[in-house]
C-alpha cells in the first residue's frame, strides 16, 4: 500500500515537472519569436535611416522613471568632468 502511494506521488511529481518544463520551453520559443520580431523592427528603422543605437538608448531610458534618469545623467556628468571630457 505504501509503495502504491509512493509510486503515485512520483508519477504526479513527474507529471508536474514535465508540465513545468514544457511551459518553459513554449515560453522560450515565444521569446525567440519576439526577439526576431524586434530585430526586424530595428532593421526596418535602420533601413529608413534611423540610428538604432540611439533608439536602443531611448528605449532603455524610457524604462526608467525621471528620478532614475536624472541620477544616471548627473553621475555621468560628474565622471565626464572628472576625466576632463566637458
């Protein structure tokens, strides 16, 4: 009886593990598809004459709030001043 319970538990755990792994695999495939789509958008923008490096910087900055951006800019300005770049 105890062996049946253990075997059933193992079967259930294996089933759950398989389900988790399959979900992650599906999400990884979706992530790859989205990454390919983003790459295409950047290629299209570059073909139109936009600077994709600047676009990536803008996208990165837009993810931050105003205070974070200001702090980053002030530190960058401080470092540039220390190196005589301004």
